[in-house]
C-alpha cells in the first residue's frame, strides 16, 4: 500500500510538472486591446473547423495572427490606402507591404507555433494579374484547402480579416510551391531576397496586390 501511495504521488507530481512546463513555454502574444474580442472570435471559429482541432492551439493561432499583424503595420509604416502603399513599395520608398509580403511574414510567424492539429496553406486569387491577392488559409490538419479559414491583411490596410474559403467573393487556389519557397528562404537566411512578379495597380478595381 505504501509503495502504491508513493508511486501515485510521484506520478501526480510528474503530471503537474509537465503541465507547469507547458504553461511556461506557451508564447505570450501582445494582442491590441481593441482586437482581443476579435481574436477570441477567430479562435472559436478555427476550433469549429473540426472536432480534432485543439482549442488552445486555435487560440494561439488567433493571438499570434493579431499580434503579428499589429507589429507589421508598424514595421511596414502603412500610409494612405493599400494601393498608395503599393506605390511606395514599387518605387522603393517602403521595403515591404505588398499582399504577398503580408502573407509571407504572417506564415513564418505562425510556423513558429509548431502546429499539430491545424495546418497552414498559401492561397492566391487572380494569380499573375493586376488583381492578384494572396492570403493564408488555416485548416484542420489534413483537411482540404477549400474547407479552411482565410487570413488576409492587405485589403483592409493591415487589419486582419477572416472568412471561410467557400464564402469569399474571390476564388482562391492553393499554391504549395510558394509556401515551400518562403519557408526554404527563411531556413537558409535569404528571406526577403525572393520576389514575386507584381503588376502595379494604378486604380481601385477589384482586389489588387
């Protein structure tokens, strides 16, 4: 009996230690106060993608996304409208700010979470045209791209928006090769050197890059 009691205490301590360690290692993201409720809503919708999605992981994705986008707004020094900001990037007055650059930076930030029940995909609409727009799509691990949740920053001038792929007014397709290229560049420390061909948009029409 004594041996069993000691074994039980040791097992309980081990579990407590593991839980405490996991909590200590959990990233702490600074979500802007005005975005806290939105982050909670996004987390709930991500968790509802599948019963296999871990709710805590959905919360981490939402918090990381809102925190990252808020940081990028400052780093990109957004000014005017999305199209005008493209003009500044196009002429070298801003280093980053195209829609694909928003998506690249968000992808790499979310990759640090080492997701287990959720998966990140690269989405694009109107590829190769002046209307091209890029985004991330989050799915339950192994779930088809077209059942996922769009995370997009550019259209709303650096403010995160989300909706399910089938409900979007644009038709997004998955581009696995570009996601692989972004990750490979980051791993080889050459991130930012690669460029997508960008057709500069001179007027507001549709959803531009």
